[in-house]
């Protein structure tokens, strides 16, 4: 019987691992230079941690188990609840704002499809303990910073944002019952992902009143891709209330912060951005390829109540998650994976030439490796030409050809230039 990997998971052969590591290293480097510190958590948590955040129905969307002690556990489908748990455990000892990032491996009981797998890596960036819109904008700035470093530009990506706080006030003014608002937002989040008739059915189930349904749709349509946010409120037949005005003020402060951070040209207001998770409380956003032919590259927003929901004090928080799957598809489509991430690269490949022995090879290999150079050699004693072929297959920059009496030559495998030198001179240049 030939075994296969589990559906929705990936094997990372060395070629794949190089590409993945390039993405992960970029995420980590960009996080650190933007002032964020790395953390991590266990790969499994108590199931209650996730049901407390998202409700009991989340259990069917993740991998859960009962351990030998009868405890209900779950493999983490996201890391934000773990972050909240960790911060709550030391909330009075941690200096604020808390600026943390993580790159966990996550698992979800998904139906695998393009851009969505059951196992994936996700970059999470969060700011906890800062209420200003500058924190929301900085998180987006970090995401855009990484995407730009990978070669994506304004013509390639767009950040669509809106305000859950404003939408909530619009729904209240349309006489939507407060306990129905989460269901309405869940339906609105699915609007672009389901056929129009399916969305209409979901909205009607959440909001039976036809006038309210019409007002919601008008609000969404008027604010899609536009910058005149008040016009979308008027389109729904509403006037701006004090609560709406407060949400609009925060949106304006957020826009100013995007400009200060130099990323306003990447961002556009869009009432269609809702985010399905109920814990979001303010600014929310998703990052797409410009053609929006793929799933969202990233998504996030403000979640000021989560720490309190999970047993801690009320502390403001904001952040995003970016998965590696959709990002990898876009980078491949744009041809942005660098050559260094596509093939193995050695600094040196050591070859035993005329009169040299395996012992000579191993001595030079050990010296080069000790000097910090990526070095390899052939296990087999074979013709020099075959060793050169192996050096080229391994992507070596240079070949070191050993000869009798401790003499050697270093050949640049790209240009073909060759230079005679001693071992001491080689190490000095290494």
C-alpha cells in the first residue's frame, strides 16, 4: 500500500521549502523592523478557548479530540485566542502597547479548494493596549511593507476597509434588532461568495422586514468602492446619528493615519468588507489582488472585547492574519519568487583533482564550513567532470579544485574565471 499525505495538507520538498522559508523569513524580518516581537503558543488548546470566542458551532470547523484524561482539546485553527489567553495571564506585567507577531502552523477542518487548505502557515501581527486608529493603520502598514518587499505594488494589491462600528449603527437605525446584528453581519460577509439568491435568502432569514433589507442593500451598494461614506448612509434613507458621527470621525482619523504612514494609495473604503467573525468591533479590512480573482491575502481589524470575553479585563486590540497559501499563488502568478528561493545555493563545492585525496577534500570542507561558508562535496570518488556537473546541479557559486601538495584553484562557475591560490588565501577570502 502506497501512503499519501492527508487531503488538504502539503509535503514540502526542498524546492518547496526554500520558497516557503523565503516568505516566512520576509514576514519575520518585516515584523521586527516595524517594532514587533515574536511569540508562539502550543499547537493545541482547550476546546473551550475557541468556543468561548466563536460559539459552539466552531467545533465542527476545527480538529478536536478528547485526550486520555477526558479533556476536550483542539488543534489551533488560529492564534488570536491563544494570544488573548497569554496576555490575560500577565496583563498587569506587560508594558503597553503590546506589539507582537507570530507565524504559527494552523489547521482547520476545511473543504480544500484553491487558496484554502486544511493546514497552512499564517502571519499574525497584533497591537494590544492602544485605542488609536494609528494602531489599526500601522498593522496594515506592516502587511503592505511585507508585500512590497516581495515585489507587489499598488497595481497588484488593494486594501479594502470599512467600519463594523458604523455598520452596526446603520443596522440599528434600520430597526434591525440588536440580537440579529451578528447574523446580518455573517450574511453580509458571505455576500460576495455566494449567488445573489442565496445571499437574499440569508439576509431575509436574519432580517424579515423588507424595508430594512432594502436599506441594507442600498447602503452596501452606495459605499462599494467609494470614499463619500456619508453618501452611503443617505442612500439607505438615513440621517447621520451621533453614534454614526463618532464612527465616521474614527474612520477619518484612520484615513489620516494611512496617509502619514505612506500607504493611502493602497487602501480604499468599501462597505462590502464586514469580516465574518463576531468579535470585531471597529475598523476591519481585507487585502486582495487587484483583480480580486483570488481569496483574500489577509484580513483583520479591531477587536476591543476579546480579552474580556476570554476572562481578562477590557483591553483594546487590533491586528491581522495573512496566510501563505493565497500569497504563494499570487507570487507565482506574478513571477515574483526570486531565483535564490527556487534553487539550492552553495558557496563552494570542493573537488578532488589530480593527486588530491578524500582526506584533502574533507580538511578543506571542514575549514570552509567552520568559516561559515555553505560547502559540499561528492561522496563518490569520480572524474572531475562529473564532480563539476554535481556542483552545477547544486547551484554552487564556486568550485574549489584540490591538487597534490596542497595547491588549489577556485573557479567561478558563472563566469568561468579561475584563480590559483593556497588554502590560507582561500580562507582569507571566504
